[in-house]
């Protein structure tokens, strides 16, 4: 298990915060695995700075089948563990 700190832009961060979005689509440059933790950090693209909120989630399912994902990308389903 590894912890990955990930910049998460709006409106996607707010959707995770509200419990409406429970997945991430990411380029798999970090060799993501089920059981990994993602520290999703709120990021404001217009200001180019981090916000005040973070959400820690655990990857519960990972899809990397090229029939469904763009080559090199994964879809990670997650469950929330902690928010701050």
C-alpha cells in the first residue's frame, strides 16, 4: 500500500466532498493498486494554489482494461476514510 498525494481541481473536488463522485480517472504513472490511499488535495486552477480541504480515500477497485480505458489510464473506485 502506498499513499499518493493528488491535486484535485474544481468542480471535481467538490463532487467528491459532496459524496457524488467516488472514482478518479488518472494517468497510471504511479502504478496504482487496490488498497492504495489517495490524498485528494483541493486545488484552484485559476489561482494556481491549494485550497484548505483534503480527503483521504482508499482505492477499492481499479480498471485498466484498454477496451474501456484510454491507454495508460486507470479508473479507480474509492471509499472515503477521512476529510479535513
